[in-house]
C-alpha cells in the first residue's frame, strides 16, 4: 500500500515535469489540468491554431489518445486568442523482464 501511494505521488511530479517540457513556450498557457487515473484533460489558451497543433504533436510522442475537444476564438484585452481543450491518456510502461520473472 505504501509503495502504491509513493508511486502515485511521483506520477504527479512526472506529469507536471512532462507538461513543462512539452508546452510551446511563450505561445500558450494552461487554464486547467485535470487528472483522473490515466486520463488527463487540459484546457488552455494559445496564440493561434498552429500552437495548439504543435503542442498536440509533442503530446502524441509521449501520451496516447490525444484528442482535441474544442478550439474557439476568445479575446483577452485587444488580442484574439484560441481557447482550447483536449484529452489524452498516460501510457503505462511495460513491466521489465525481471518483474515478469518474479510474478511467474
């Protein structure tokens, strides 16, 4: 039980670190990040459609089922920006051969 809790705590840190590496710098930001098990929902604002597309391409290299749920124009001050939401799924690592041998 303790190992499971410790692993879950590390998973959250890894997720946030991953998002920091994948975000398109100075062109987008998150407004929400919701995690339910392996399912992740992200909402945010980007400068344009290309930025959202670039972010999704980066996500596809690390996560599964990357799906754009919405992309709408929004105004922030005098700027026309893109409000977006998407979902994705964490890919579970395959157990190492040594762990398979332990369970056999």
